[in-house]
């Protein structure tokens, strides 16, 4: 069995260690006995329509401007894959651009693709930075590191990823972090996210296998090495939770 992971905009949207999500997901899948192919997609490339999982990271405002035209071009493909329940994880800048728009602190509006219809982000003077702990209905406790000045607001019809226990989350004074839509997760959590939260890696893998058929979803086994890594991860998570902001 195999998985095709597509990492979008690896050149322009790859700061704060988000490449670690690619490495962690690939390793987790391999330890479950899967063959993994990672494809980097950048502006001008042909988008792999047979993607099993799609990952995207954060970038500076300049990076978001660089990829905007191409992102709008492939928006119909991404929306079609979303409707087919292809799992995706979008961090920070791409989380913002999957919404309606990102308004920079200078007042420039960068249109998003509207996949998260009803989500908008406005650049602010206050930077939200530090360790963050959240609680999610679907994934339990999620830990990470946030570093953003964009303030993201969700309309009432959208579902947040998690409730903030420690940190800022989507915006200062708010109580929620990220978004969950179909099989897509949008979040501000760097760190990288997946090495600290293997339950999300397993979700992405499980949903990708379900799309390949019920027999595929039930046929992978966790290795002893994976169990050891999960125990070490839990220890690291406990340390992270005790760190100051």
C-alpha cells in the first residue's frame, strides 16, 4: 500500500519548521507499513490530482503574495479534492489563504480561495507568540507554538479546531484556535505540529486510506518502534505544556 503526500508551496511557505510536518507524517506512515511518496508542488507545476494527503505551511506576507495567483488558479482542484474528503493540513499563512481573504497591516487585501467560506484574517500590531495548549473534541489535547500577527475570525457556521487552554489562538482575547472543515485542518500551530501531535498524523493517514477503500483502512499495523516514539512524544508534550509563553 502507498500514500502520495503533496506539499504545496514548499519554496515560499516553509518557515518556523513546518517541513517537520512532512517528515513526521512520512515517518509515521512508513512505520505503519506504507510506501510513501512526497511531491513538492510550487507555482507553475502540474498539480497531482491523485494526492492522498495535502500539506501546506506558513510564510511571510511576501511569500503569500508570491503564491497567491497560483493558489487561485488551483483553487477548483483543491475544492474538488476537499469534496472528495482528501485530508489536508494547512498551517498559518495557508490556513489564512484557504479563507475569504487576508488583509495585511498595510491594508492590502490578498484574496483567499474561499474553501473556508466565512473565515477572514486581518493583520494587526500585536504579535501572538509562544507555546500554546488547546483541547479538541476530535483530537484531545493539541500542543504547539504560535507566531503570528494575523487575527483570524470565523463565522458562526464554521467549526474551530480546538479551545485554547494556554495561549492566544485565532485572535487575542478569543477562546478558539484553528478550524476543522470536512477532512481539512487549519491551524496556527507550528512547532512542528505533527511531531508533537501524532494523533493528527494518524487521522490524516486513516482518512487517506479510507478513501482508497475499507480494506486499506483496516490493514495497517503499528510497529513497536512507533509505540516507542509515541511514548517519547508524550513525554515531550508534557515538557512543552510546562514551558512559559
